[in-house]
C-alpha cells in the first residue's frame, strides 16, 4: 500500500500515523491510571506528541479532504488535550489555603452583602418584636405550628421555662445533631442562597420573614420575663446559626446582584466572577451550620446554666469574627 | 453582495458552542452532552451514593447508634455526607468525570480551554445541591399545609429545569457559575484511507484517466460522500442489501459520468474500480486547489463565486 499513492495528504498521513497510534496508547494509559501513573519518558512523550497532534490537526484541516482522518485527529487531539490539561492541584493544599486565606479574604471582600443580610434579618426581628407587643396574635401569623413546638402566647410561663431548661436524653447525641443540622434553619440558609441566585427579592423577603419569626419568638419570652433565659437558650447555637443564614443570604445576594446589574460584562460572566466569593461564603456558612448543629445537639443539653450558655454562644461568635477579620491578612494585602 | 447580514455586532464571549479552544490555539469540535444523557449519569451516581448511604445506615443500625425517632434525620445526614464528597472528589480524581459520567462517556470541561480548577468543580457540585437535590427532596416532602414552601419549590424546580434548555451549551446554573460545560467524550477510531484501497486492489495502472475538466464539477462534500460509499463497500455488506448496493453503485457511476462528461463506458464489474480511481483523482485535484486557496465545499462552489463578485 506504500508508494503507489501519490496524494499529498495520504503521504502526510502515512508518515505520521505511527506517532498518532502511540499517542492514542499513551492517552489510554493516562486515562486509566492517571497522568501521575506514567513514567517520566511517557509523560514527556505525551506532552510532545499531543502538541504534534494539534499541529497535524491544523495542517490536515488545510490540506486533507479525508473525512476519516479529520474525524480521527479531532477526537485524538481532544482526548489528549483532556488528559494533558488535567487538574494539577493537591487536595490538601487547597483545603489549607481555603481555611487560612481564601475564606476570610472572601468574607472581607463581600462585607457589604453580608451586612445587608444581617440588616434584613435584624429589621425583620425588630418588626416581629414590636408587632408582638402591639398584638400577641401576630405570633400565630408568623410562626408555623410545627416550628413553635407548642410554645405560644397560650402556654404557661412554667412550660416555657421547662423547655428552655430541659434535659431530655432523647434530644441529645448523634440523632439530635442530625435533626438540628437538617432543621428549619438549614433549609432557610439553602433557600436564601439559592433564591438569591435567581433574583435578590425572594431571598430578602425570606430572610426578613425569618427575622419576623425570630423577633416574635423572642418577644413572647421577654413578655413572660424570660428574656435572658431565652437569650441563653438561643445564643449557644443561634449566634453561629443565624450568622450562617445571614452569610448564606449575603452570598445569594451577591450572585443575584451580578445577574441584575452585570455592568459591562455579560450576565454569565458576571455570575462567574461573583461565584468566586459567593461559593466561599456558602462553604463558610455550611461549616458554621455544622458547628451550630453540634452546639445545639450536644452543647445545649449538657450546659444548663444561662450564663455559661451565653458565654459559649458569644464566644463562638467572637472566634468566627476573629477568623474572618484576621485570617489571611499578611499575604492577602497586595491582591484585589 | 451579502443578502443576509448578522444582526448582532457585539463580539460573542469565547469560542462558539461546541468548539473548544485549547491553549495551543487549534480549535477542537466537541459534542455537547444533552439534558437526557446527563440525567442518566446523574441517576447512576444517585444509585451509587444512595447505596453507600444505605450500607452506612445498616451498619449504624446494627451497632445500635441510632434510635427510631431520629432515624430519618440520621439517614438524610448520611446521604448528604456521602454524596457531597463523592461528586467533588470523583470529579477531581477522574478529571471531570463521576462514575455515572464515565459510564455515559461524558465529561466536564472548562469553558476557556484551560484545565479544570478545583474551585470550578467544587462550585458546580455545590450548586448541584441547590439545583438537583433540594428540588428533589422538596418534591418528595411537599406539604399542603405550607403553601409558601410549595410555591417556592415549584418555582424553583421550573427554574432549574429551564436554565439548561435556555443556553446552547446546555449548562445548568452551577456550570454557568463555575465556567464549565459537559461534553461527549470523543472516541478516536482511525479508519483506513480510502485512497489506498485503489492502489491495493487494482493491479494494472491507469485503467481510467481523468483530465482536469473532468474534475472541475464536484466539491469536498461530494467527495466525502463518495468516501463513505466506498468504505461501506469495503466493510462487506450483508447479502440482502448487496443487490440494492449494486443498484446504488450503478446509479452513482451513471450520475458521475453524465455530470463530468466522461465518454467511455463503464462495465458493471468495473464500477467499483472506476469510483475508486475517480475518488483518488478528484481528491488529489481538490486538495491541490485547496492549497492554492480555492476551497470547494460542495458542487455549488462556482455559483457562490459568481454571486460574490460585484
């Protein structure tokens, strides 16, 4: 089959076919064992042959009309490209980098959105609080039955106190941890994040509504003279948990903001840019929710003293703030 | 004169859909994976992670670590803690492929042709949580007593389904944020060169001679169609279709002869050899024209030329 064909592109193919076959074998090996499984010579050949194949593809597109050849080179180049340009980062390094630099820097960069989240929830809580004192029936409007756990304007002060200082062995341990992790608040956090992506408004409305519930709930206890007790009961996990919701909301708002006001960029591009920080915020929020569930599942039942509860809750809050404020300061200055 | 002008003058971002530009600067065409095949991959992954979670639950139940009251919460927690690392880690280790994606031969690639970053993989799988699993669990746990949640859930589900259908690369929201999309993995199969068939099969040389006025009628499209026809002949047809195949060959030969004004008769047993000789001559001629900058995509090439000269 050699020499009798004098078509230029057929000769072009004959001369290079062996290299392509070799590249194909190398790619297959790299795909099954990973690039790290290749020997030094193989890795070197893979890169060199890949570049050679791209050149062949570019030339073949110009000089050849052989459909089979073009399709083969295209597929081969694509496969080789995919195994040459595989992610090179180490997983451990990424986690450390995220904790020490990425997360706190992202938190500082998007402080405005997080603040907006806190403000929305704070306003909601204030409204709920004031409305409850205006008329206690508002409590039933804001609070779904299932969430209140039987606590309402109708229940006695002793009952409310009993719930706050309750050492029920069933409400402790792993089961409780899981229950609290997938509780109402986690759902709210995921919702505000996701809804922020679609549009800002529903996220703001939802977090405002969450604030209303919170405000009314606190007002009920303040009304019965249990203000500090409920503060302790909520603080031990709530400082972390409600902050996580606000941070998730901030992340959602950041994405929604990019969709609504992309500026000179396209919306997809703006979304991608905003996503860099928003995902970091979401991961931070997720970490905080897990911590909150731990505190709620184990801490709250073990610690029955009001002052200790307050101390643990706000101490955790202070630690979070320290992390966000000081983490990644030294080397993060120069970059924007 | 151009009859049709592009409406939008703004430059599109990145290469056109279905085309990937590696750092080497040679564009590669890749098939974009549709919604169906991606759902199939998703279902495979779902079954795998669910299986792992169930195994863990059975283990915990046998060790008496959970009580009946909190069973549901523990189960959903375990499912959550198996699936989240599974997607991220498998896509990192297998370079953009989960087991389901490997089975379906699809793969995540980055938009800009650079390698996938861990950030991108984390982002697209975290958004999967909000896009796939949350609507899924919402569907299961829809509660008529909470109309607000029901409404939000419905809007959400519709929204996540619409987003991939609204863009050409079928990217879901997570893909948009991460700057990735999903492609069909191309399979490199090198078929033999049809031009070498003729050299191998015809003993005597120059059975048919084609002059340049014979070869000025067809373009690349017709040539490649002929290539497919000859390849089918070589691959060996089943007996039933060989009769229709012979008819097709006869028709093709007659059409070509008429179009290019080829005077000599072609006997039935010469047909395949005639087509192969014609293929070789035509390909050599067209490739030469192409080298001189005269690219003929199909047989209407001269009409385009007339139209374009003012």
